[in-house]
C-alpha cells in the first residue's frame, strides 16, 4: 500500500495511491482514517512530505564505503560498537519536487546523501528485535543535505544539516517494500553517483530501533533515516537536480536553488 | 497571564491559571482558544509540559559560571548563539519523576534553565520581530548523562531519554525579565541563584540567528542555558528550579530497577 500527503482543497491531507489516482482520507494512517469518496490525479497532485512534524531520528556511517570515507576525513570518526541515532530537525523537512534552498551566506560546499527512511507505525518502548520489525509501518526516501564547512565548524552541525528545505522526504510511504531486494540509486543531473543494496547496512532498522527504545518511546509517524552509501557526493550548484530512486518504491527528486540577497 | 497544560477528563488540555484555579480552554494559546465553563483547583491537578510537540531549541553555554565549568572540560564558547535541539519526546511535566535507565552511568547532572516560548512564527527576524515573537517564559531541566555525552557519536541518550526534559510548571506571559531571578535547589539546599538577564546571548540574539536559517512556529521553545554546575544525581534526589514571578519546576530523580 502507498500512502502520501498532498494538497487537497487548500489543506494538507493524507491519501492512498491507487495506480494513477490518489484517494484522499480523513484522519491519518497513524491513528484512524476513512476514505473519502473522491479521486485526484497523481500526476497533477502537489505531493508533500509523507509525515507531519515527526521525531526525526537519523543514524549514519551505516554503509561500508561511507564509513571509510568518513574515517578518512576525520580522525575523530570511528565505527560504532552498537546501533545509535542522531536527530534532524522536523522543521527542515520538505516534499518531493520542491526546491532545496541554499542561503546566500552558505559556503559553496553543499552535498547530498540519498537514504532509505523508516516510518514508525506503533507507539513502543523496550522493543525486541522481532517487535522492532513489526513496529515499522513502511519506508520512504530522504536526502540528508549537508554543508561541509558548517557541519565541521558549527556546534552539533545545526546549520550544517537543518536549514529549511534541507531534508526532502518522499515521494510517498510504501508499506510493502521488500528490503532484501531493494536497491537505492542516486543520480545528479541524470548521471548516477552511487548505487547499493539497502540491506548491506551495518545496523538494520530493527537494530537501531532496539537501541533507541531502550531509552526513548517511539510513536506512530516518527521516522528513522538509515544512512547513505558511497564517498562524498559532488558539491552542488544552483539548478542541479538530484534523484534518489528506491526500486519498488519510487523516486525522490529535488532541485537546488541558491538564494540571493537583494538588499 | 499563566498558561498550563494539564490532564483533564477529556485528555491533555490547555488551561489558564487564575489564582488557585485552572480554567479549561478549547484549542491552544498558539492558534485559537475559547474559555470553557470547566474549572478545577490548581492543587492536585496533574500538570503536563506546557507545550505540545515543539521544536525544542537549546543553546548550551550562556551563563558565566556554567561556561567556566564546562570550559575546564574543554568545551569552547561558540562565536555566535548557535542552537541545537532537544527531542520533544523527552518532555515531562512538573512534579513527575525523571527516570534514570538501569544501564545509565552514575554521572547524571541537572541543568535548570529559563525557557522562552514562541508565540509568533516567522523567518529572518529583525530584533524587534524577535522580541514580538516571544509569547512567554517557563522553566526547563536539561538533564544530561555525562559519560554518554562524552562517548556517544551524538547526544541522543545523553540528553533525550524519556522524562529527561521536565518543563513547567506553566508559561508566564508577563515576566519582568530585568527582575527575574532563578534559584536552583538540590534536596532543598540552594545551589545557585542568578539574574536570568545576565546571559551572554539574549533570547532576541538567539532568535535572530536561528531564524536566518530556520522557520520558527508558535509553540516552539528555546532553552537559554544553565548557571553553575551540578552534582551527580542519586535515586530519590529532588531538584527544584524557581523563577521569581513565575513559579517552581520540581522533579525527583528515580533510578530504574531500584
């Protein structure tokens, strides 16, 4: 099943995607919902990020080449002994086919990271491994846009990662993804930059959720970003388009725009 | 005006504190609200954190004694009021327990802090807009596990375990900042007392910087940093933070499995 959020009658609504139509619902997949007797063309719909104000967990250095690349760049980087998480700001989330805006004062070393994103379906704490897999509602795609300079100079990478629009998410949630078959492919302006089997992670979504829920209650609609593979992407320029395709799910596409100070 | 959130018969609800009474409202102070006819005594009410799923901004080093204490541990003062986040999932209310997980090292500290509540959202605030965006003030405790903070690749469990972010007891919209004094008591013994306006960075300084990059929303919060240093918390310890003209946030530390 495919769940999206989209603009419907001048408001944000959840919807179920059936072929090339979206069936709007009242409520949400995370609480209760009812199908509305209507349909909207998927092609013409304005899709939004498929979750609303989640707690946004993010693990990283979770794939081999990416971990090695990170260790090569910084002596303070190391392989984690157990699954852990960081956070991203929900305020930075944007939807598919929307612009990623680089502020005028931002250094010119912004890069992109295609990632698989897990969507939580249950309120839970102290999960076992099996329970953790069952707590997963579905999957979507995220782009963990980062400014190299600010991620290094700033305390806790606040602007380095969490500027408005720097966390595209979408295009929708797929509840039936076969993670053992899913391949993620990232391209810049149509040219492939990296491709990997998503289940080659060091820590699976269940590993990370078991760790998190030892200390923290997760809730329906929360999300967990799983980390990217490959070496650092090229730095982006104004007008660049990044596509992140997850086979069996879809493609998250966004373009970068450099903001200009007019005063 | 004093705004609280409390456990009503209909679930979590916002309320207005008037003397020793809570007037239940429909809606929220951050959108639209309507006073209802339902009232209850403040005494005995289960107060919740006075905001719901906020973006929770934090600046760490903002008062002299705390900056000097942390500097001895090698943490530098940032050149601008840079923000980071705490997780809204860790919020709890006043008079509730702070649970220390069984496997948590024995070096958990409190950091009691004045907290700004945003009333008007926006981006690229001028100083005047930032001033006007402030709805009121409350009190927070930025509980921290020091070993985890040093060892973990990110401050996830060191700062954001369930119940590690007490907030309350309510929001005061008419606080006189120049007069307001914050006092922290540990098992009823005063530990530190300071004028909250003795900050390095004012709320306006922080909001101007943050809103250059991030959109703020009504109901978001900003914790302003602690003064002084904390002992390590033991099972049963009680920490109180009082701001004159506002009230007292009071919580007990409980170790899981004791």
